[in-house]
C-alpha cells in the first residue's frame, strides 16, 4: 500500500522538462551508460523531503520501490534505506546491507551509488572483513565497481585509507571514465586528510593512471606540483620502488 501511495505522489510531482534534462545529463541514450533509464523529473531535495515523510516504510516495501523502472523511485528507495540503516540495530543493518548487494542491478547510475554506497556498504564493513569490496571491485558491472570505491569514503572519513588505496590499485586499468573519476575523487579525499599517503600512492602509480583519474586526484595540489604530475615530471623514479600495498 505505501509503495503505491509513494509512487502516486511521485507521479504528481513529475516535471516533463526536468525529466528531459535528466535523461540527457544521466546519459540515457542508445549505447550510453544509462541507456533506456526513465525519469519522472523530480529533484533530489524533494526526494530527501519524501524520505523523511515515509521513513516508516518496511524493508520489503523499500526493496520493492528500489525495483521501480523510474530513476527517482530508486533514488528515494536508497535514501529511505540509508535512513533505516542509521536508525536500525545490527540485525536491521545486516538485512539492509544484504538487500543492497542483492539489488545492485537497480543501483545503476553514479548518483544512486554516490548517495548510498558509503552509508550502507562502507558503514556495514567498517568493523568487519573487507573482502566484499574486492569482489565488487573486480565485478563486470560498472556500478558494482563504483560501489566498491565509493563505499571506502566511509572509511576515509574515519581516517582509514588502506582500503581506498588497495581498491584504487585494483581499478587502475579500468576502462570506464566513471571509475576513473570515482577513484581520483577518493584519492583526493585521502590527500585532504593525509597528503603523504596520497603522494606515496601517486609516486608509484601516476604514470599508469588514466588522465582523468590523475586530474581528479591532484586537483587540489599547488599548480606547479600539479603540472609536474601531468607532465610526468614529479621528480620521482618509479623504478626505484614498488607499491607496498598488497592486494
């Protein structure tokens, strides 16, 4: 009943012009990464408001909403699951984590991943083994690989960088631009908290990194240092050392 009520309200809030913009912005054309995705045309602040209004939803109902063909329905479902995760006990959190990983085919765009992975996958694995991150990082699914690196944001915010650097190493040769951006972003976040940790990684790997990944990673560096990395002149001889981060 509550899913039908939510979707009825979402249908009323739909804006065709915003939907058209979203379809272009999120690359839904033939051959693009979100080909065929459907948008109602509802902005994120509205969905956040609805997540507060409907936070009494049950886990099965949230999972049902996550399976919707509409992008905004799935985003709302994820925002609800994040709320329920932080409100829940360990049993509830475990169930939400399982629901999330069971339904990654519906978490199929970068905004859906970025607004949820750290809060569910990263949070759940904080005090547990990290092997699921490497299974995701080696997945054929672009979105599961993005989940792997974005989940580590939870760890980075708590001063733990090892997993981010190890996942980044797994994804160095990834072919997808959306992975390059996510890895570079997380490396930059490491650098905000521990510049030496980021630079130790870069000095070993920067010559192998896709250009976009490197640009994102060094975005906050002083201009002279940034240009040295981009020109391959960081002053570091990569043959003199090997990465100490073992996979």
